[in-house]
C-alpha cells in the first residue's frame, strides 16, 4: 500500500508517521520541499492535484489542517483554503485515482448546546470560523463520495507542537497562579490514540481491497477518548500527574467562567463525542482520557 500523509509536523501527523509504517510505504508531504517531505501546500490547489497525480497513492491520510482556532477568526481565507476547499480537492483526485481517504475533523462543528455526547446524527452548528471551515471540508468530501472515512476528534494534545497540555506545564513553571475555564466540557484526546485507532481501521483492510473496504463503510465517525472534563479539570489532572516527577512554581489553580477569559473565537460549552458508531463498525473501543493522560506523562512515554 502506498500511503500519502499530510500534516507531518502536526500532533496527529507526527504520530501517524510511526503507526502507518507497518501498513505500507508512507510518503509524507508538507508546505515546502524537505528531506522529510514532498511539497504539497493545502492552500494551493495546483500543488495538491500535481502531487497526488505524480504519487498515485493507494491511500491519502489528511492530517493537515489550519488548527489555530483564534487566528482563524482573522485569517478566514487561509482557514477556508486549508480546512474547507483542500479536502474536496483531495477527495476528487482520490476518487479519480481509485484511492481511499482518511480525513480528520473536529468536535467544534457542534454548538455545544447539548448535555449528552454528540453522535454522528446530530446536526452540526459551528460557532467559530475554524468549526465552520472544518464542516465545509467534511461536506466537500461527502459530496464527492468515493471511499473515505471522516474521523472527528476533540481536544487533541501531545508532547509535540502547541497544545493545552504543554501550555499548562510551561505556565506552571513560570507563574504562581493559573486561571483556567471551568464551564467548557470535552474529552481530551492524545494524538497517539488517534493515530493508533486509525491504524487499527486500516489494518482490517489489509487482507482485502482497501478502496472497497472503506467505500462500504464510508461516512463520519467520532474518535475521541471516553469520559469528559472541563479545561480546569484537565489542567488539574495534568498538574497532579506531573507533580509525581517534577516541581512547579505554581501555587494556585483557579477555576473561572468563560466570560472571564475572552478569546476571539467562541467555543462550545459542551462538545463530548459519542464513539459508539466507531465501535459498532470497526470494533474499536477507546480508553478513558485519564488513562491516556497517565500513559503520556510517564517517563517511559516521554522518552519515546
């Protein structure tokens, strides 16, 4: 299997480089040519089409996205190009080539007005530019059809790039007090969990035709850690676990309301995802967010 992977510098893409290797030849792409990647800038449609036609992959795994939620409010054109338009182009080229597509989306396609976990049947109603552009990307792939899986995930964190976990650990070393929002609830998901679940889906197709396998199961699936917590609760859990191995300058962690922490983009107050469809279709049961956080923050995981 020839796998074209985008977004290798991102949290999910970085993990996918490792988990996809046993499944075939992984060809990585990036915005510029490097020793690690071919050039394929998702903001430039011509480079997408040219690269896919040259490589002729069996599978395209699109882990690239414009993920800066607040910056997207001011840079909507770029966010739309990468999140909204590029996935449709990828789907068109994939269908023409007879290639399957794995694409990642977000819990931020929902408005957060529910109090129970969102299923794939719930109607999206994004409240910010990031969520709106990601939803348009989903719809573009669905409109093309072919063989695809759209995997919505939530609150992604890792030891790489910029994310909530690393921000909390850095600020705990710099400040005596941290104020964290306590009225937004979701499911923190380790990027390695997303990559491993993706590999499990693909491994099921290794003994049959990949395109047909995913075509028969094409659709949207929710893929996140189970359980739920607020940003404040997540920060508290991070610090409690990390204190087993390190000391901090931080003395006080204070819970605040969203109104006390103004951001350019509005966030959903509740965006927990229901993973039952993923389990029913692929037999994948995901662990609790607390368990994966503990695994990530162990010295062994850090060393790897």
